[in-house]
């Protein structure tokens, strides 16, 4: 039996807790994945998303982890297709002295066992 989408989501969250952002993207993202921010801005493509993430991480002074509040599955057809969600709070200190500590919900759409669309819900003006 293949890994359920809920299991995959739990593994992604464990990687997030360890600060393994890029590694999680490399393992789980489809090549044509879309990340959608609360502002409606979309980033398309695994390579572009990973390059952007590396740029952001270069500006991180300290990562204090994340507090996971809930993880769930809305749909899983058993073949790697469906929808999952995770609710968590990140704790990040940036090199410029600012903090990035959103309460965030991530909704992920899966196709053939890979994340094809991630929508993030958080207050971008916190």
C-alpha cells in the first residue's frame, strides 16, 4: 500500500519542524507546483519556488521551529490524489531584526502523490 496523503503531510510537517524547508519541497512538490499566498500572488514551478525559498532562508537569523496545531485530510482517493491541510505557527527571526511568526493554514492539493497546489492562509500584515 502506498503512503497516504495524511502520512505525507505528517512527514512534511516533521521536516518543517526541523527547518528542512527546501528538502521537503524537493521531495514532495511536483515540477509544476503552484504556491499561492494570502495576497493572491502565485509562484509557479518547483525550481522557482525552491530558488525563492533559498533566497528567503539566506535572510533568516534564527529559526525557532513551528507549533503544529492540526493536520488533516479532506480527500484521499488512495492513489495520491486529494486535499490535505496543516495549521501551524512559525517562529522566525530575520537578519533585519523583523520577525515572521504567522499563525498559518496550508491547504495542499495532491496529484499522483505530489503536491501540485499549496494555498497559504495567514495575515500578511501581522
